[in-house]
């Protein structure tokens, strides 16, 4: 073999070695990838639950009755007979105004009544005698008419005196100011010894607390939706039946504790805001609701229906697009875009990387709520990743641990009187009891 042929063979061997090195590296990476264990994640199936669509609004509490208690007579305030801020009953004495002047006016009016009665009695006797004399033609017609007229004037004077005494009695009664309604008093606006002026001086304010109103403004789009549902016969108007509405205070996370009904809807939209004023009336036996409070109103809309729900923790956001990672039958992950609806709310915390709900005593309980209603993009039974999302990407294999199917989220949020309506919707059948004998 010549030197040229030897050099050519060495050159070809070097080229082949260089070309095969990357292929060997790829084979090693593929072998390493095949040896990797699937990523451990927690997944939960999408479930169907009976839900009721709703809209949330902000509102203010107002008293059903509010009285600015004013003095009805002028005089010096003598006494305050109530404890400020106390609950009072209708007719409870609250203030006393100096009655001396009004007692004298009443006594004078009473004396004039007696005077008028005596005059009527005397003229009645004169009239009786005149009747006899006139019958005998012993009295002229002119004298008889004068006596009869005097008697009628005296009778009218008695009526005038009685009315004057009634006015004096009313003014005397008004020197004692009583509560016109059951309610809670404000502070006394004026101290004893000061002059109060009739129909001007406010003595205190009384508000009723049970029941109580909540006013809220509904936007035009929601109002039109309600009107169309009523027109189509899918829901009833507040004029025809009790329309239930829920309320939550500033420190409350759900709407279970305060349930009322709509009892008034304004007859026009406010053109400056494009809203219509609604009013709900709520029982308030525990006095938690107070006039002026800011509240949140949840207004159910439409009729109960089934919807697909998943834990809110499973939902990711990609530049505004909501998505989930779905695990298929081969334990492969796929990226799924979603269109989501309203949340089913509660109080939640993350404890040791698992989603939990805090119970009333503060201890954690496995999340049974905290879900989003899925409008489009997911079917019942599909598995969605709820833990380990940071390590997941499309088209990889995972080792999915299935979380226990949550209990009914929607019903646990609603008061008893709404559950009957919701449970009438056909819910999915319960899974078979595996412990039972075949």
C-alpha cells in the first residue's frame, strides 16, 4: 500500500469517527431519558355539581324605620329618661319638657268648657219656657227667635271650648316625649335645661333593626338578563314570589348566614350610572346588621343546573389565557385552554403543599370547595393536575396520585332553604360501594 493510500484511509477513518460521536451522545441521552422516573403529581377529576348562577354586588344597610325625634312643643327640657344607645319599645318615655305653661292652658280650657256647659243649661231652660209661652201666643215671634238663637250659639260655644281643651290636652301630653317605634336610640342631642323649639329641635334618633334593609345597584346588563328570564317564564318576578338574595358582611367569607328576599325594585335606571336600585329585606334578630354598614350582596340568577367544576388551584394563566394540565389514560400530560365561570368561594390556605380548608376551630380539612365553574374546555371525569404544576410540561409522563373526589361544593355554600331547590337537579350517580358484596 502506497503512502498516499495510507493517508487517505486514515483521513476517512477520522471523518467517520467525528460523524458517529454525536450519534453516540444522543443514544446515551435517550437511554438516560428512558431511565428517568415519571414526575410525581397530584391530580383530581373534574366533577359535575348542581350550581346556581349568581352576580355579586356591593350595598349598604339601611333601617326599615328611622325617626328623627323632634319636640312638638316649645319649652325647657327638664329630664332625659333613657339610656343612650339602648333598645326601647314603642311608648317608652324618653324626654320631659317643662309642663307648667301647658298645664295652665289645659286648666283654662277646661274651665271654659264648664262655663259653656252652664250657659247652655241656662239658655236651655229659657228656651223651654219660651216654647210654652209661644204656644200660648204670650210671646212675640221676634223674642222667641232670639232665645232659640242664643241657645244654638251656646251649644256651638261648648263645641269650641271642647276642641280648645283637646288642643291644650295634646300640648300637655307632648311635654312627655315617648318612642314612636320599637328600635335603638342614638345619643340625646340636647341636655336638660336647654330650650327646645317646637317642630325644630331634634332630641334623638331612633332606628329599627329587625328586620333591616339592604340597598344595592344592579347594572343594566344584569337587569336586562333578569327581565328576559322573567319574560320567558324561567324565573318569577319579586312581585309574584319571594326572590331569595344573600348577604355577607365585610369580615365574612361566605353568604350562608344572612338570607333575605327582594321586596322592592326601582321603576327606572339611573342614567348617570346605568344601574337600577334593588332592595332586600333581611331578618336581623342577632343585631349583626347595622344601618350604614358596607355589605356584599349575592343575587342568584336563572335556574339551578349541572356544571363541571375543578379546584381553583389547578388553573394556570398564560398571558391572560386560563389553562390546566390534563393527564390522559397513558399518564401523559397535555395543555388544555379553558373558559371559566364564577368561583365557588370559601376560606382556604396551603398547608405543606396541599390545598386545605380551615375549619371553624382553625384545624385544616382537605379542600372540598375552592372550585371554579368550567364553561368550556373540560369534560367530567378528566384528570387535572393540582399539585406539582411547576415541574409539569406538555407531553411528558407523570405518576399521578388521584385525590379523593370532593364533596358537594355548591350545596355546602347555601342555606338550607336553597338546598331543596338545588337537589332537584339530576346530579351524577354516586359511585358503587366497593365494600358491598357483589
